[in-house]
């Protein structure tokens, strides 16, 4: 004797919900190399370098004395980092390194008979406890109108670059969460 049975179960109706939101993160930022030619004919003279913390990003500002802006190449690089001119290795705190090459630019005005030091700030600027992404910003060269800095960061995060006038500034924003 063979017995068979069939059981039927009805599933409760389901409703699919789709939510769309704007992508998170810093607008126009990526981890790709950024570069642009100089704006102006003179050597851009560096006056100040500073770090700022904002909601969603950390900012590095390079301020210049006149309207001219240097050309730039900014990119994540593998270490080690070497000083321009001397070739000596430069230690930079952080898990990732963002190389900043500015030209023509300098912290010294060589246009007169006596060289005049314009940038009198430190060669190392610590992010300290106020930053989550930036560990430090280190000058690695000021040689033959090429000014080089490296940012030591906690990781290769997206960044964006912009130029601002009055005073002339090059601004690099690194995405922070």
C-alpha cells in the first residue's frame, strides 16, 4: 500500500522598497593623479602651508604671495620618499604617501641680488590629534623652482584639488569619514 500527501503553503505578499541616496564622499574627489599647468609666468612664492579640518574632509592649503599659481602634479606614491637635490631618504609618518609637486614654485625669492626667504614655516607640519586622515605634511624639496611636499596619511583616500584667488592658494581636500 502506498500513501502520498501534498501540503500547500501560501506565502505572505512582499513589497520591495528601493531607496536612492546621493553617493557619500567628497564631490569631485578620486584617488587618481591630478595635474594642471601653471597660471602666470612668474615663480610662485610660497608664503604659508596649513592644515584644516572640516566636516567630511581635511584640507591642506598652500598660500602664495602673488597672483601666479604654480603647475602641479599630485598623486599617491609608494615609498620611500627622497629629498630633491640631495637624494637622501625622508621619513614621513603614515600608511600612505601623497606626493605634491609644484612648479615653478619656491619658498625663496631668488629674483634679487640677495635671496629672500619667503616661507619661514616648518618643514614638518603634524596633523596631531585634530586630524583623522593626515598624519603630517613634510617639505621634501625646494630645488630649481620645484617645490615638493609629501602628505603622510592613514590610507589612500579620494582627494580633490582647487585653486583659489585673493590670496592665491592651492587647496587639497582629502576625504575623511
